[in-house]
C-alpha cells in the first residue's frame, strides 16, 4: 500500500475570498476534508483484514494529519 503524503491531498483551485480569515478557514476546511477522505480511502483499501503494526502506524499518521487540519480550522475560525 502506498503511504500518505500531504502533498497528495487536493487543494482548493478556485480563487480564495478577499478576507484573509475566510481564506484561511476555507483552506483549513478543505485540508480537513481531504485528510478525512484519505483516511476513508486507506480503510476501504485495507478491507476486513487484521491491522498490522505498520498499517496502524500509517493510519496514525493519517489521523495526525486530520487532527492538525481540524486544529488549523479551529484556529482560523477563532
């Protein structure tokens, strides 16, 4: 299985709104959604097999990327 890479996550291609706060919030929301989809795709590809240590570690990296994106979203909204 291919590892997760933040550079592989889709980014927003449309022009961002004028407000810097709105732009940061929009980008963070997009990052969180992309990280969430990466987790879902990884779990789907894994299937019903038992999770080995390397697979759990990879899933942990995906969760960490998602948590970071959600935190950025919260920070941007504050």
